[in-house]
C-alpha cells in the first residue's frame, strides 16, 4: 500500500492515469476505500478522458462503493519491537 501511494510522487513521469489506476487497485484490495474513492475522483476528472471512458469509471465507482462505503478499514498500529525505532 505504501509503495502504491509513493507513486503519487512520480505522477508527472509515469502519467496521471497510470498512477491513480494503480493506487485505486491497491487501495481496493487493501480495503482502503476512502483512498480508493479519492483515486477514482482523480481518474474521473482527467481532462483527456472521453465521455465513454469517464462513464466507465463512474459506473465502476458506483458498483464498488455501493457495496463498500468510502471509509478506510480500521488501521492497527504496531509498536516496533526494537528500541531503536
């Protein structure tokens, strides 16, 4: 998940559509639906998308978020076992 989110730093080099598509997929499979929703919003607002592509993103978002509200699962933080963390 962290790796996918780090891709946002390379958006200009890799392309906005590719980066946010990977982020959306990674967030979905990690049950981070709020972040997934943000990625979909970014994808739906891309100026280079055709109406057909935009509609596909919208329909997919509706299908995903009607089953899973855009709320991240509860995160559990773990304390580092070493004293040097």
